[in-house]
């Protein structure tokens, strides 16, 4: 009996090794080399081997396996530049607030500003990095000799912050002949200034939504023809989205999560339909927002931004995910005695029973996989079945307990393309070295 079991285990090991070797051999032959993570070098091999679906798409969602990684930021900047030059993309959308737009667009449009302070416009701290600021500098340089219609524009799509939206709404209404009940404007002020208490949510938010909706209806029926009219409605819609999101925080998970991504989709759709001259856009966000299947583990049925985009735009939406094997990565540590802080961890080898454990054996340091091709002509049993990957969210890398961040995914269902990086490092957040140019 023992000999039979031993033979069976040996047989399984041989089969597993053979399947893994076939997978690695196929990826070695069919993956597309990305020469380096330098954001200023061209995608030469990718440019010569671009998947047809990528070339034909209009909306490109680029994720990241973690929010604070240099190589992910650099590679996304590299692909954005490629799309600007080769496919005429001029709309850059980010997992960031609406309020960040005006200051950034003023500067990248050639206006006043300072490269050393432009990152202050971001409400999400992960973007206040040298890698992102360098990309904004590139946008500014690109725009300098372009007509306004041909310039790159920056747009936020997230709804987790209502700060200062009331000022824009009041500024428009004060300069118009629209008669608005002051109590409704007071509601705008209150919603904009109030922050969400995630630990102790309340019913206050829900009571404000009818008032904001009434204000919107008054504005819509005013038939105002000023150019700023659409911007006013957009500002108010962001505030309504923020207020509704805050009202959902107290409800059963994942109601607020799904609303957040639904609103991000609606915001992307509005920009594409109203402000993108060719209907094209680049989206910068986390893997879990841009993947075309849903949030978190396979089968969760939590509908995300990417799922809405794929359902609405079909083949016009192309989703690119990121994965990695080793390197240094930051994680937020909650420490009551010494204070909360960020710690740098070193992942020295890919974890067992993960996609990365196999992908790390490919003969390229950085590469792109056309998952549509892999599912049809390649190792479908690898990319088309559940496997583990690391879910690293806003709190960064959280290794204890590790099983909580090792979740199941089906890569061929989640993304159209995958970028794999063998070795990663933290983004640079010391902006004092930046020089204006």
C-alpha cells in the first residue's frame, strides 16, 4: 500500500513538473519583452508585436499590484506615453479625487505652478511620488507646443473626498441668475466639509441626498447656457456621489465598495463622452479596480469599475494587470506603543502555489502576456484556472497572516493583458530633489 501511494505521489509530481515546464516554455516563446522599466525609453518590441485587441481598443485600464511600487509606476507611465504618441490618447484618468484636476491641469497646460509643489494637488498620498510627478512634467512638456484641443488633460474619478467642492458650486451660482434656496446651498457646504467616519458611520448622510437632488433639479430647469454649466453639474454629481457613498458605509459590505466603483465608471463614461476628442482614455488605478471581472477573489461577484467598463464598452476596453515575484515593498504597521508607520519588507522568493511562482521562471525580467492568446492557443489550464496572487491594497504589504492576502484569481478572466515584473522596489517619495524645467 505504501509503495502504491509513493508511486502515485511520484506520478503527480512528474505530471505537475511537465505541465509547469510546458507553461514556462510557451510563455518564453510567446510573451512580449518589455526592455526595461525606464519610463523614458520606447516600447520597441511591444510596438512591433502589439496584440490586435490592444491596437483596436479605445479605453485602456492599467492596474498595479500595489500602490507604492516604482516599477509599476514607471511601466504605466511608459505605456501611457506610448499610447499618447501611437494612438492619440489625450485623456488621463486616475484613482484620485475630482478636486485634484484644476491645479494639475493648470500646470500641465503650461500655466502657473511649480514642479516641487504640484504633487500637493493629490488627495491620495501614493501619487505624491517622484515617478508620478515626473510623468506630469512629461505631460507639461508635451502640451507646450500643442493646441488646446490636442493637449493631454488630467481627470480624477474617485468619490471618497468632498472637500472644497462647495466653493466651486457657490462660485458658479453666485455669478449666475439662478435662484437657489440658501438652505440647499448650506447642505452643499455641510456635505463638502463633513468627513466620513468609517468607524462610527451615521444616518446623517442619507438625509442630505434628497436636498442635493433637489438642488440639481433646480439647476437643470434653469436652462443656463453658460459654458461652465456642465462643469457645475459635474461638480454637484461628484458631491452627490460622495454623499451617497458616505451613506452606504454603514450598510452591509460590499454595498459602498460597489457604489464607489459604479460612480468611478460613470465619471469615466462622462469624460469619454464629453471631453475626449476621439473617445480614448487611459485609466490609472489598482488591479482590483481595472480588472474586467470583479473585485477580490474569483467568484466574489463584487462588480467593479473594470467590469462596468467591459460590459459597456466591450472590446473597446482593454484591461492590463500587474504581478511580481520578489523585491522590496512597503506595508503600513499599526503600532500603539511606537506609533503607526510604514515598514519596508523584502520578499526574497515568490510564494508557493501562486501565479508568480511559475511566471518567475520565464527567461525575461519584465514581459507582457496577451491573455486572450494564452487562453485560446497557449496554456489555458494555467491562466484559465484558479491560482493565488497577492492582494496588496491601501495598507501596503501585510504578511501576517499571509493567507489573508493570498487570494484566488483566474487571470484569463480578469485581464486582457498581464505585465509581470520579476523584481520590484518602493517608489521615491522624497520630492526635494525635483527641479523645475
